[in-house]
C-alpha cells in the first residue's frame, strides 16, 4: 500500500506491481503513513496532513472510523505488538496518541 500528496491510497500486487485498488477523497491532505492492521489484513490505517487517523475496510472500500484529536499533521502510525486493537500516532503537534480502534471516540 502507498499514499502521497495526491491524497489517494493505492494497493499493489507485489508480484506484478500492478495497482489492485485505489481509494480517493478519503483524506483532505497528503497521506503521510499507511499500515495494515496486524490482526486483520483486510483493514488499513492511514494518517494525513488533515490531522486524522482513518481505519479503512478494504473489501467494502469504506471508512470504518475517523479518529480526531491531533492539532497538527499526523506523521506516522504504528500497530501495537502486544494488543491488536491499539495503535499509536505521532504528530507535528509534538504528541503521541494511543487509540483503541474498537472505540467510537
């Protein structure tokens, strides 16, 4: 998976390098980082200059949830190695936030 300044996420076939799917208009700023969920490889996490973390469902091509709370660009996202439902984001607002992806808040 890859994302960039064009605000779209692309999924690639690593053997053929062909584009499998594209997600457009889900973020309002450049996409800074993307991760597959460790517990579920049909869902993606992405962070953006729009100050959000988004959880996507690949088969339905829908946003499961948008997490807000950062005050500046969100630069990176990482999945917890000890809990499949916890992810961390780092932002230019000088904070690291922990999120429970099961939560609606």
